[in-house]
C-alpha cells in the first residue's frame, strides 16, 4: 500500500559541516548511497525492478541526464550512475501527497518551505485546484480541471498564453504540446533549453549549420584529445567518466578546464571494475586548467594564436588546408585576428600562465582527432556565444569535423531536452517546420515568434500573461530573478502545472491554479484503447530510442502526459477540431506517424525506433563533412576579447549544483565530493580572497549582486573557504538564483547569466 511518510523537518542551515574535498568520483560509496536512497524511497521490490531496467534496451530511459548508451556494444548490468539512481528513487517513491496533505498545509505555510522539503513529500496522487481567495489546494476531478483550462484559454487571446516545457518531456508529448499551442495560435513555447544550451545553438547553427553536437559515444572512446570545459561530469553526467577513461586507455588524452577542481575531473572509481573498488581509481584529466569564471574566450583565442603561429613557422603542420579551403569561409580574417596576442591580458583574463596554455596548445597540435565538450560553464555568460564560436574556430582549423574521434560536443544536461527542441518546442520556429505542420494537419499556424524564458519573465511581471501552463519542470526555481518571477506568476489568471511532485512553482500560483499529476518515466502507461504504450527519447548525441516504464503507478488517478495534452486541447479547441487529439492519446504510434511526415530524419519512425538500439538522426558535419549554413560552408568568426572584471571588493560568482541534486530537484544535503553537508546557503570562496576582503571562513553574510545599477540580495549565506579560482566564488542554485538579474543575459541567446554575477558580501548584523 502506498503511504505518506511524514517528515516535518526542513533544512537547518546552522548544521553545516565542512570536510576536505574528494579527489575521485564514484566508487563503492556511490553504490551504497544509490541503494540507500532507493530502499528508503521505494522499498526493495520497486528499487530492484527499477534498477534492472534503467537505460536497458527493454527498459526506460533515466529521467536524469542525456548522456548516451552504447549502440554498438554490450551494456553494463548497472547502466546508470549514483544520481541516476537517485532520480529513479525520487520517481518510484512510495511516499504520496494525497488530498490530506493539501488540507493540512496552507499556502502561507508552504511558502516557507524549501524545494528539498517539498520534493521529499512524495508523488502527487490527484489533481488539485486553488481558486481566488482560497488558502489551500483542494481536490478537483479531471473533467472539471480540463473544463476550467478550456474556459480560461477561450476567454483570452493566444498571445497572452504561455506553454513552458521541461527537458524530460518525451518526444511524443513535446510534439503534441507544441501542436496544441500552435493550434491555439501562439509560439509562446519557452523551455529549459532557453536557460542552458541556447547559447550553443546560437553559436553552432550559423557556423556549422546544425545546433547539436557532431560526435558519437564511440568518437569519444577513439579520440586522441578531449577537452572537457565548463562542466562537472562527476555530478552532472557521471557516466561520461567511463567514456573519458576509455579514451585514455585507447591512448587519448583529456584536458579539463574549470574554475573548481571537481573530483570527477581528477579520477574515477568505476564501481563495476575491480580497480574502482580496491584501488584509487583511474586518472581522468592529463592536464587541469583552473580558469577564472568567464575566461574561456581568452583561452580559446590564445590557443588559436598558438596553433596558427606554429602553422606559420611550419607550413602544413597544423591547418587542414584542403578542408579549410574547400569547406569553410572566413579563415583569412580569423588568421589575421589571431596573429597578435597580449599575453599579460590573457593571463589576467584566464588566471592561467602562458606555460599552461602552451602545454595544451602542443597537445592540440599533436592530435589528429580532437573533441571539445562543454556545458553550462560556457553557455551562461554575457559573451557565451562568442566563446562557443571560438571553439568552432579551433575545431575548423584542424578539420575536426566528419572524422572519427573528432567534433563538437555540447553535453546536454537533461534527458530529452535535445529531443524537445527537435520536436518543435521552440519560440522561433523555422518556416520549413511551420509549412510542414500545415501540410500535415491542413490548418494554419502562427509565424510570429513567441516568448522564450526570459521574455516570459518580463511578460509575467508586466501582467501580460493570462494562462501559464508548465509541462513538467519548476519554472520559478529554474528561472533567474526569483522574487520578480514569483510576483509575475502570482499576477497570472491561471497557472497549470503538470507535475509528479510538489515544488515551489505550485506555491507561487496564479489567481487560479491547477496541479495535474502525471505518470513518470518509470511508470507503466497502459490505460489506453491501444494497449500499453511507450515513448521515445533523443539523447545528447542524436540517438532516438524507446523508453517504457515498468513500475505500477502510485495512484490510479494519474494520467500520461500525452493524454493530459490531448484533453486540454479538446477542452480548449472543441472535439470537432481537425486534429484528432483523442486518437493520438490512445495510440502513440499515430503521433509518431505525424512526426515522421513533419520532421526530417524521422522517416519510417515507428519501425526504426522498434529496432534494437533505435536510430541516429542525420548530422551533415559528422556524416558527410558538409555544412548547411546560409553560405553552404562552415564559417570562421572573429570576436573581440571579453572577460569578467569585478570592481574592487567584489568577486565573480557562478551558480552550480550540489552532488545531491539534479537541476531544481534536491535529493539530499550531502555535496559529498566538495565536502559540504547539511546546508545549502553557502558560498565557496578562495581563502586568499577571504583574507583580502577581511572576511573569515564560516562567517555569515548577505550576498549582494550588482547589475546595471540594480542590486539583488540573498540573505544569511555562510562563507566557506574553498580552492576555487582566485577572484571567483560559487553558490548553489536555486537558492542563489535570486541574485541573477533577469536582464543579465547572454547576448544573442538571451540565456540567463548564472555564471556571470558580480557580487560583494556584507556581514550579518
């Protein structure tokens, strides 16, 4: 029987414990923690059944990260990591949030709770509603809930409706969801891509003609050199560590570039190998560059300078001239821009020595197959797009596209965040996509671009949103400028959250608000006329494969996401609408048939996705060494040097995850690798910076960010001396998101500047 486990306790920030950071990731401890969390949340039977099916060919895709599985070899019995196991434990939990929970907890009380406390309550069992003037959520039938949604949507105009999407939404749901929004008449389709890898798309599309990575898992195994930049694989995508170790075993080298010396960048203790159990683990990085936050553009420009200087001294030793001349444009301008370099400024911008940079340049020159991997450390700064274009320049110089072991690798953070964009979750749809939709469904769709995430925040604050629908996710805690975003959500006429567990977005509700409980990735989806259904996922390397839940849902009242979307559409558009929503909700093959006719690369979708490993989407740079840009060639670009320079008495702060969380979901309070436990309101600062600022380790401070003359405040944070780069600091999100001004964004992509905060500290009085 499913029950609620009461736990009145929330985080006690005064219980902070600090230990020495770890120097290796994973190991036996990771296995123990994974089992402990699973057993505590779901019990023995559900934990074992779930773990046997995670990322297996006959199971379900982990709802955590988007790292791929092998499509050429045998998979491990445990094809998941510690944080994947935590994600499964959270979803397969037997703890439940019933109507009794909502009756016992008024909104005024829930507003004082943390994300950790709310998420640990368990799975939501029934739809609930709160209406104007009410203090509690209360049960509502599914039929009444959909009628309420339909009434609100019909009472307003399409441009005043917003449809937000979480990255874990499956392909079938995402396609239906964008079809629903566009059938209403809006492209207001913000998603979590806007907050993470949007900068990658804005850099890659105009330079190589595709906004995705150009490598496979096997490419990483066979690469001669892999640069891992601005990411922490030990926590955020731990299975990547196995691939990096495999690369080194095959003779390749790994360079890590990061402001913090994360454990997963140093060594990996594979718990499925003897060395990971009894030894010190396998080395991960051959070189570690502890760069300043925001200094990556300067680093890549310096590397470009060194590569081209060698080519000038030794013609033919570095540049792939045949490739550059035949397949690229702009090389002459790039070469001229990189001819001279101010080394003093480069060292000041990066915090690195010339010798360190020259060492990596020599590794690149020696490599015939180089991959550059990156994540949010590079995408969430003012100059992110220029930084990523500079990576493309380096790869183009040596012809590192369309050859084994080489290419660009933006590492997506959330399972199917890449697939959602492929399915049309984008506020700026192409004409080709809209025309294909119209040809398929025979109705007109809007061309005008809609709101992305930051534009949605502005619209919410201005009172220009009447209906806000969130398909999964937690918009309030994911977005920047928390207090302003909260105020905007509360101005909305109707907020609708399709969710599995409570979160703070439910608390910052519109005047009327619905919470609609849905099946998770692990749940059996069998309440359909067409029988048991499966969904499909696209991983970080463009492989599309099946995912089918195996666990019995915790409540008979849960509906699958495609069913929820279809019923919202019927309620808003009427049952006589030309799109047969109900048929698609009953048989997901019908959704895939539509996708096959609308989206290139998905031809014969239903047959191909039922093969052993699914199929790989086409990528011209990888497959044919061609580039579908507007000029038909890859494009070198030239950007000015830019880096972050805080005024005296200030530091540059980046937000990051703890090891015990995934995005806005807080699994626990043990940031084990960094040695931080039992608290989250902490700021990691280099001890030398603490001394220079006249502050002490463990001192309690308020953190103040400054942007364009505006200040944002985060109260009562504890300073912790930590070996981060000089001049830099770090704090956990979502707690630190309150400091990120909504106008602090990356140019072009509008991605929030979570890695670009200018902050100072004030002692608590």
